[in-house]
C-alpha cells in the first residue's frame, strides 16, 4: 500500500482505530464492514490513528486493494 505524509486528505475519508489483520484483537466482521463502507461511500482516504501516532501517514487509494 502507498503511504503518504499527512497534509491533504481526500474526501470522503474513514478514520479508524489501529488494527492489524494479524493482531489478537482483529475482528473479521469489523474488517468486512470497513471494506463494505469503503465501497459504499467511495472512500478516498483511510486514516489509521495508530499510524498517525507513529508518523507513518495515511493510506491513499485504500479502495483499490479490495
């Protein structure tokens, strides 16, 4: 995935908590809902709060991966 420095966010966007598919707290139903929302609302940017705290930016073009 392409990560980009925070500066300009494209709308619409989703702000989500820090999650990882391999983590013990990963929820498949929540992930499926996230993917559904990305398609339904034509999300342009996905902002993962943990990545902001780690200065990793956000994911641009998230919906092209699903």
